[in-house]
C-alpha cells in the first residue's frame, strides 16, 4: 500500500509507491511545497514606542474615536456568542458607503485573507510531479506584475500553483500586452496592486477596464486597492453592472486608510457570482465580533478617516518636495509612501537605511531588482517627517 | 492555447484543452470543487436576546472580567499598528499554562483556521481528472471518525483532498483498527474530536497514544479538543518529548471553555516541527491585537474560566438526571452538551426540536444517520435548563 509514500524524507526522492526506509533522516509530514517554502517576511515591528516607524505604511494618525467607542460597547454577552458568520452589519455599511449591494461584498480577516481565498477559489494546484503534471504545463495559476507585494507568490506557493511574473514598464505602469500575457500564461487570477506598491504609481481605471475586458472568460482580475484611500481615483466604476465585467474583484482594507492595521479587517468587492464563490471558501466565522463592530463604525464615520487621508496627502507633497530639494529622485505617489532614490553623491540606499535605523528611524529597503538603489518611506506626521529630513541632513 | 479551458461552464464537461463555446451558459471562474461545494452550515444564531440558546455549545457564563478589562486597555496606537505576527505574548502565556515551550504553540483565528491550515499543510489536492488522478487513487487526504464535526469534510472539499470516513462503534468509541484504516486509506491527517461531538464521549489518552504511535511515519493525528475544558482528562501527556510522538497535534479554542466564541481564537499544540510547518501556511497576521490581548488575559486568568467549567459540569449532571427521570436516554458526556434520545412514547426528535423552537428554546437537531432520533442540548445556566425541562413537560 506504500505506507511510507504518504510521508517524505527531507531529501527529495521520487516516492512512486516504493517503501522508503531512511531511519537516519528526520521525517516530515508536510507537503513538499510547504517544506520547500520560504515564508513571507513581514516588515519589522519594533516595539519601542520612541522609534519613528516609517517602514510598514501604517497611517500615522489614530483611528476615529467612534471606532474606539464601538469596541468599548462590545460586552461579555457578545463575546460569549458566535459572531454573525458573514459580518452582515458590516456588509450593509459597506454597501451604503460604496453604493453597492451586500451581495457584492465579503468581509475578511485582513486583506491578506482575501488574497489567499482568491487563490484557493480560482487557481489550480499543480498535479504531483511525474503524475500527469507535464501535460498541464504551467497553467491555472496567478499572474502578477513585477515588482509588487511579495506575499502574492508566497500564497501561490502555499497553494502550489504557478506564478507568471510580468515586468512593469520603466515608469512603473502596466505593459500594454498585460492581459495577453496573463492569458498566454494560462493564469486564472491576475493580481494588480493599484496604487502600485512600492512605487505609488496609479493606473487610471479605464486602463484597468480594458485589461479586465480582455480577461473576461479567461481570468479574474483582482485589483488590490490597499492604498486607494490616498489616491485621486479608484476602480469602483468597473463594478457597475452595465459594464458586464463579471471577473473584477477589488480588495480593500481598513489597515491603512482607517488606521486599523492592528484589527485585521479587509473586504472584497465584486460581482455576486465571484463573491458567492469566495464565501464558500471562507472559514465559517472568519471575522470576530470586535473587528466587525469596529469595522462597521469605521465605515459609518469615514469623515474622520478622510481627514487623515488629506493630512497624509499634504505631507506626501511636502516630504516629496523636501527630498527633491535634497537632490533625491522621488516618484509621483498616489499612496501613503514615497519610493525615493538618494542622489549619486550620497551614501547607497542600503547604507542610508542602516544609518537611519541607528538614529531610531525605520524605513523600508528591498534588496531586489529595480529597488536596490531606493528607499520606501511611509508618510508620517509632520514631526516624524521632519525627524527623517533632519536625520538625512545629518548623514 | 485553450483559453476557455481556464474557465468552466456550469455543465461538467471535460475540458482537455478544447476551446468550448457555450455563450448561453453563465461562465464561472472558480475551481470545479468549489463550484460543486456544499458549504458548511453554522448553527442558527438567532439575534433575539430572549431566545434560550442551547444549540451551538457556547458557554452560558460571561468571559472573565480580566478579559474585558484587557480589551478596554487596547488603545488607538495599538490598533493603528500591525499586530505581532505570531502572537508571541499569547504563546508565552499558553506555554506557561500548559507547561510547554512557545515553539510548540501556534495561535489561530478560531480553531476552524487551524483545521483548515492542517489540511493545507499535510494533505494532497487531487490531480485534475483524467490527468494522472487514477494512479494516486484516493490517497493523501484526511480520515475522520463518523459521525463528527461536519466542517471537516467541507474543508477537505475546499482543498480538494479525499476523505476517508471511519464509523464509530455503537458506544461512540473509536474502533480498535482505527489507525490501520487511516493508513490503508493513505490519509495524511486523521482528525478525532475528543471529547467527541455530538456524543460527548471521551476517549482516554492512552488509547489515543496507541493510535498516534501506529500512525508515526504515516499520518498526523489531530485531536480536536474544542470541548476538553469540560472533561476529566486531556491529551497533553502525548506531547511529552519522551514519548517520541512527532505526529500529534492538539486543537484548542477559547470559544467554549473561555466564553469567547465571538473572539475567534484558537490554538494548536504540538511538536516544534509540526508547528513550524503550520506557521509557514499561516496568513502573515492571522490574529488581531484585540484578540491576542483578550486571549492572553483569558489564559492568565484561567481560574475564572475554570469556575464556569465546574458550574457547567454540575448542571450537566443535573440536566442529564432530569432528562433520564423523564425516560430520555442520555449519553454520558464529558462535554458542555448532552446527546439525548426522547422516549418512544414522546414525539419524534425532529418534532420536539420544532416545538421547542416555537417556545423560544433552540437546541440542535441533525438529520443524519445515528442522530435523527436524538437532540444535542447545550448545557445552559440553571434557569435556561429549567426552562427547557418545563417546555419538555408541556409538550
């Protein structure tokens, strides 16, 4: 019966039903793709409160007072009981906020959960090696623009589905043949982050509409709008039923725009058929009663969040100009961060990252193609941004 | 390139690369197994506060005051930032509570998330039909005792992995050849709920140890201890390193024992190698700061929870005796519910369920083999249990 074939050794031997006996090697129970996986590395979360934290794109302003009050109202009786499984009150608030119906909305445990669920719902795991894998080729997976959020390929690796990487243009825009390449790769899910991270570049929605239209009948287009609250436009028009785009899924999160990264609350917006499929994959009670209550309050009091967006946008302009005045190259950003290149005469980006850290200022450095000479700087409060500029002047 | 092969119609046609054109049929983007899925149905959650709710095994007593206080302490600054990704403070509190090391613990968004993660980590998705599927047979999936928690096969269906169902004995105990049958089925993950739901039967841990030992090198044994706080013993002794069981994983939850079903907080206990594999599959920030804080407080103040366990156990005895005095057959239960059969002269279980509901009392009825003639009744407060008994007397 090939008992040992159910469990692999750490050495990657073919296990075609043969009984393997390798007593000296530790046994592992996980699937090969999990064993081989390099997990996603979250940005540093230094716990010293004094650190100027401009590395993980949190909103520098606190959440709305109404959110804190809503959390305080949740008593023991609500905690004792199971929460509403589909977060109906939140979905109604979101439907009102975005002029959609609750059937077009799914609440998730952070935007990351929606990403995972979309891959689980739409993408095909690879057949086992040597068991008919070859004839499917590298079909059925995700397509991502590169560079972008490094979690996407990690989630694909967990699901063991292929990743097609499509390079962005020099100006960080999507190549004109993006949809064609998604289709040629046989991908079933294309993920675009817009505004783009880490560049801050915004694709206008008509361009995304053209891509979605080419992909109808081939693949779902997921637009990760994690940063959209800081941008001049969003992709909501694509959900208008009159456009006939049944394959568009928008990802939103309360982490950035609503200052609630600690809450883990995201949501998906899309056609009822896509949303219904995602609901089937959702853990039965995926969002808790505290998060549902806080998230509902956050949407009902968007004005307070909107104020923070305006302050961030104003500081984004000021910080960008201040860096440019110091001969940094700063990309135009529609997000709550700047991707900036220090001048050739200054220290290298990696070195500046280290020197800033020694001074208690944390920014993000990516040791990756196209990013090695740059730093990604989250927009902070005026005081935090001034601290950064002073530190740079001192370096 | 078989563009349309990436998307299936609602009719289950083979799609061997052929270009299908069926304009009259709605297209679907999800995988076949998701399209075909019958989702898990959570127990009813009536929102009228007056309902006597004895249907979803919630603890009838409120969570500890210390938990509510801990939640109240979480301010805007903590909500604004990303939470500790691995819930380290909670894992340290759990390590202390259970005399383990933090490396043996993983925190999850409810116990359900741990179930899903275990299946993702250890079980093999089926190869696509007609593409080498036959030669793997029905290997690589989960094995479950039947009947048990109906979520297990739903999660397996989402992952598209086989389910081997092994019937429990007449007295709801595990058959002596359980491990052998798990191995023969080629399952990589056996899931046992202990105390068992919906019967309340407890397997003593030495029996589970014998099963785990037979499964070493073949499959992970996951013991779902969702109800263990109401039992006389648990399976923690199996984690003692001296036993050499590298394949045991315990599931715990704060939903029942700690009166925190609304919080969605579960955790896994096991050897560092299993736990490490699960961490790789975990969403990067799977538990939020409010839940982490509340869960940590709950474990640090277990005495208050323990008091509720004792009250539930006392009421379990009283309710069982009261039902027996009314000629009901009541199974001995080590959990916070009773599985009880009304006497032949009374109405059928399904009818009693309906009649109780009309009187504002909600219990659980399963239209399934071995359960059709029974009701599962969650232990409530003395007042709730009295209300149930009075209603039964009136029927």
